[in-house]
C-alpha cells in the first residue's frame, strides 16, 4: 500500500479505497471526513477558520465554503450524497493558558462544520473534537475508519 496522502491546512484531498488520507497536527483546525461506504470513496477538508470573508478566493480554508467544495469533489468522484456520512476531528482550544482574552477558534470551527453538514443533510456519525490537545488523524478508505493519535494518549479509532 502507498503512503497516506497528507492534507495540509486549507487543503482538500479526495480518493478511494485502498488509499489512506491523513491530517497531521490538528490543533484548532478541524478535519472533516466525508465517506460513501458503498463506493468506498471519501475526502478530507482541513479547516483553518469557520467562515470565509466576503469575496475570498481561497475558500478551501473555511468551514462554510470548503465543506461545500469537498462535497462537490466527492460527488464528482462517484459518491452518492444519500450514502455520505461525516466524521469530525480536531478543534482543540490550544491557547487556554494564555492570559489574554481570545475566542475559541477550535470550538467555532466545530460548530460551523456541524451546521454546514446539517444544512446539507449529511449525517455526522462520529467525532473527536474540542478539548485541549492536538491530534493527528488517518482516514482508511477501505473501512471508513479514522485512526486518531494524540500526544500522551495513544491511538483510538472512530
């Protein structure tokens, strides 16, 4: 089997089994995994921020525009919308110990991703989100499982 395809911040990767796709070092960023279990086609969006500014050209970085593009790309590869399921990973509060008042970008990314998926009629079947630790995630397109590794906590699968 080939090495997993790595999805960088603000990128989308779509593939099919037996490929694997991974997101490394998810802090406040959120990885949105879409999967058609029958066709074994899926894709990942690595979200940086919840909402794109008006007239933004780099739409892949944002939950509100990037998830729509991810859906289009997965459908173009042969997935069927009625079979799609989603999983979410990431969205940690990485700066909780700083003595400054900042918003929780990780939680905002999670809430926006869930809203967009819900509005599109795509069911979220698993998530490992928020908290205080970063994560890395590998999406196995043969099974639809996502293996998650966190510092000091080992690995688990959703």
